[in-house]
């Protein structure tokens, strides 16, 4: 039992990072799951010694939050909506 590797926090971090990337169109949801991915990634780095997933979740969370914020700023500056239908399409 003592030799078992604990990978629960790293797996949770990676899953939250993937959910955050998949939900980038929804700003609040993406940032929420990105923050969870970062928190679990940091906890995984602290408590789990031999886990390769810990950095994956942390990086996915950081990338997702960065892309979501940039997307929000660009759409806000251009006054665009992701779900709008262009006038030339109608």
C-alpha cells in the first residue's frame, strides 16, 4: 500500500483543464474550470511526487484562461457576438 502512486489530484487537474478548454465560448464556465485546474495542479505538485499529469492540468488551465480572456477582450473591443449571423450571410 505504501508504494502506490497517488494520481487523483493530477487527473482532476487534467480533466478540469480539458473541460475549461472545451467550454471557452462560455466565459464564466471556462474561467471557473480553469481556476479549478490550476488549483488542483498546484496541489498535485505539492502532494504527489511521481505524477506526470500534474503539469498537464496546470498548463491546460493557464492556457484556457488566457485564451478565454483574450477572446473576451477581442470580442468586446470589436463589439461582436460569437453567435451572431453576418449580414452578408442572410
